[in-house]
């Protein structure tokens, strides 16, 4: 192997190892990261709409983040907001005026 | 090559240099006890209104504040600039100014975000008043989840109140969501039991020695209260011991998956009701002759955390004068930390929440100012520039 190729191979190996180390050490955070978008959106939309009483347009603008969501469902009958994004779906449900909204089990 | 290497190292060192030089200091800041103010009524039913002119206020100055607060300075659809939703001013116990904007109307609740932390200060104060817990008690006695290591067991109730638990909380929101413990606590792995999740964080500083603002510390306190009172009594606690007495009838306090109040963030309340809560503190913890908070409690809420003595510099430290779930405007002069709001009286203390939520109490002027907003960039709005004309209007 030529010296130049050898250096590149070593550098790539080191970079790969560093990335692997970073992924392993941050695994618990990485694992739940995709849920942030849908959890945040569903919880904040739910409270904005049912607790504060703002309209749908306002609450979408309030809850949106820089990563767009892929699906949104407002279930008025069950007072439930479900949001999908980054491959995960999460829901928040409105309990009552005193207790507001709560996220359902983590997806 | 060597020269470039040296320059890089020097640049790196320069970037890490603290913005201020912290100095060790001896005595704590002494904040004098608030003087009792005689009130001709209490706003339990409702605030009595008065015109600013009738109380000698300069209305030109109020207009100046109004122009600063309510003029949209950015594109609202892009959520840029100053985006004030409401301002309420109570002067000498009277409602002298209220204005609502954007989609907000009078009598509509607003999310308080971290202003909620100050309400946890009150609930802990009530538990202390009733002899159910003491500030020096070890927190693990009330939160078994905090028995992770011997170091965790050293955390006291007072450490949690004054943001000096030493737990590795990371308070970033939008800036670094993946490593943020507050995001994990509110939305992902912590949401089923926030206090328990927070208790599991590693210790990175000796408890009591390092001030670091962390929502986790507040939610461990909230969990401690649930264990002190028992689930049923705890759920009744805010209404029974606080809101019913103050006449706050329409307030939402959301809970985590274990029925623990999210003390760090999730209260929804009307601005005039938040002003009532502030009025309790302005009156040194008394409401219409009834003692709600124990002796010295409000003084502690106005005194910067003891932990500043031993806190090493980290970026942003100088922006806060954290007390006990409140902020002070005293500065920490001996430590080289300036007043956060240079044009505002030093005795000002305040609750402060994400995206511009504020409740300011200025005892020397008998003044309360509540401001709700949706400022997505904190640098767009200046507390000092907002409050300055209000302070000048009464001087």
C-alpha cells in the first residue's frame, strides 16, 4: 500500500472509531431523539388548543419546530393530539381544565 | 506549521477565557427583610383599578414602555422579534395598566414556563411552615430515587431550592436538544416520572458548591412534596393552601406520568392571577393577615444562592443572580457578577420563564409587573429596556 493511501486509511479508521465511540456513549440520548419532535408538538399543541383556547393555526405555529412533522391528527371527541415525525408517533391527551394535557406512553 | 499550531492553541485559550473574572468572596449578600405595607384591601376577589394619573404615574413613560413592548419588530409568522402577549402593572396595590395583544385576551391563561418554579418555592415554604420538612433535610429521605450514590445522598432540600444540587442537568432547549436533560425530562425518557429521571443524573459537583440553573432540581422538589404529603393530599395542596386563599380560581397545573406537578414548567395562569401570586411575596408571605410563608422565606427568595461563593465560571453565569427558585437583581458584587438589569432597583426580584415570561416585584416602589410573550430569541427583548420606563413612570 502506498504511504498516501495508508495515511488516508488510518485517518478514516480513527474517524470511524471516534464516531462509534460517540454513538455508544450517546446511545441513550440518540435512541429517544426522534421522539422529541412528535412529543413536543403533540404536548404543546394539546395545551395550546385545549388549555389556552387558541385556534388551530395559532397552535400549529406555536408548536412547530425546525424539523417538519409528517402527520397530525386532532381528535376532538377524545381530546387527543397525535403527531408523527422522524418515524415516531406520540400523543397527548387533554384531561380537564385543572390538569391540562399529558403525554401518553413514549413511542 | 509550528507557528500556525501555536496560533491555534492561543486562539483556543482565548475563547475559553471567562467573560468576567470571578473573585472569591467572604460574606453572603445581606438582603434586608421586607417592610410591612398597610393595605386598604386585598385582591382576593379582584384587583381594584386606578388610573395611572391618580397615583401620580407619568403616562408618557408608560406609552414608551408600550411602544417598546407591543411593536412587532420582526416577521410574526417567522416568530421573530419582540412578541408580547400581555403586560399587567400593579402599583400600590391597584391595577393601573393592562394590555393584551396578538391572539391573547383578558382572562385567558398563558403558559408560564419556568415562572412555575417560583410556585414550587411557595409549596416547599408551606411544607416548612407546617413542620413537614426542613431546609437542611437530606432530599433522599423524601425521594428514595436519589439514593444513587453517597454523593447523591448529600443533596439537601436547600440545595435543590438554590440550584446547587451538583447533578449534571443540562438546560439547553433548542440549542442542543439531544443532550438537553430538560428536553429528555419533559418529552422523552423522563416524562413518566420527571423527579425520578432527574435523580438518576450523575453528580458533577459537590452539592451546595456550584450554582447551575436546572429544571431537574425543581422537579425533584415537586416529587419530594408528593412523598411528604401522600398522593391525595399533594394533589389538593396548591388549591387548598395557596390558590383558594389568593382567589386564583382558574389555573391549570399539568402533571407528569406519575401525577407529580411539573414544577419546572407547566402552569397556565392569567396575568392578573400571577400578579396576585407576586403580591403574596411583595407582602412578605402574608395574605390579608394570614401567614402563608414562614419567617425569612421571602428574604431567602430574594438572596442570591450561597453557592455563588464557590461556583467556577461557566458561560452565562453572570447573567443570572439565582436565589431560591426566583432571580434577584442584586448582582453578586464581591464575585464580580453585575446586576442583570443595571437601570432597575437592586431590590427587584423576579420569576423568569422561557420565551419571555416574567413577573417582576420591586418592593421599594410597591410595584409588580407581569409580562407574557412568545419571544423565540431571548436576545430580541431586554428586561432592562422594558422595565426602565415603568420604573421612571413612578419616580
